[in-house]
């Protein structure tokens, strides 16, 4: 073979050095921004998927396995009180809690079954109209002193203005303010009032009389008195109150 010239060797060396320089420049050249952003976007969902994969097994670890026998026992225990509560609700329906007190219903007005004379009816009406215009008879200076009651006391003082019948001081109790003697002490319906304290007192009441239960009698005993009076067809002047919402 023919020997190479020096010029050929130099050219080969220059070509090799140029190719090396181009390769190093390409390797050192920074990557474009668009490619970095695209790579970052591609990597983001991968991280989220990894987080989801790591979180899923933790949740599974928290949920402990339950034995089927224990579940069956719990269902049986929970079913028994549920049936009891349902039965209680059916027997006693719940009422809404309120602090408002129920108001008593008006008492029914029973008509009098007595055969009254025309004169007694006239006197009862006259007494009713007179009592409507009757003044209040209060004790002297009862509105000034708390220790004094309102109940009537006849003034006896020498300088008492009420005893002297000064108009501004009030009215004295006189016989002219009384009701007619024929109807005095009778109820507005014409019955004679008889005070009753126990169910045994109802016996022996006449047809012209009506009973009034004493204020010191309890509710239970008053119900017994009213029951006995109903059997004997006797009128009760002050029956028990019936409240709103009561069954």
C-alpha cells in the first residue's frame, strides 16, 4: 500500500477534533423549557397515583375484620329493645314538651230543674241587679296600712270620718243594702247550698238542695263525691275543672 501523506493525516485529525467538539456542545446544551414543563406535568399525576396507592392500604388496615357470630348477636340484642320502644310508642304517644299551663275549659251551665214561683224568680232577678251596683265595704284605712285586712270592721272612733258618713270616705254597711229575706242565702239557680266534706255527706240531701264541695277537699275525694252525687241525681255547684287537651 502507498504511504499516507502528512497532509492527509492532518485533515483526519482536524475532522476528528471538529466532530468531538460538536458532540460535547450538543451534550452540554440546556434542554428547552417546553420539554421541562411537559416532563413536570407528566410526573405530577404519577405522584398523585402513588399517594392514592399509599393511602388505600392504610384505610384497609383501620377497618378490622368482624366475626359473623358477633354481628348476629348484636342484631338480636338491638331487635329486642326496638320492639319494646315500638310497643311503648303505640300505647303512649309522645306529646310535645311545653311550659305553658293548660287552661281550664268553661264549666257547663246546668239549667235549674226546680219549679220556682213567679215571685221568687222576680226576687232573684232583683237581688242580681242590686248586687251589681253594690259598693265595696272595706275597712277604714286598709289601703294605707299593710297590717290591716280588707275585711269589714265597723268604725267606732270619735273623729272617724267614715262613722260620720262623709261621702269621700266610703259607705257604711246598712240594712238597705241587703237582699230580700225570701231569697236570702239561696243560690242564683234557686237551690239551697249545703257544704259537703266527704262522700257520706251526700246522703240525706233534699231535691231543693245542692251541694258545694269544701275547698280543703282533695281532687281524688272530690271525684268520689261527684260520683255519689251523680248516682243520687244531686247537683254539684262547684265541679272539678276540665283542662284543654285532657282525654
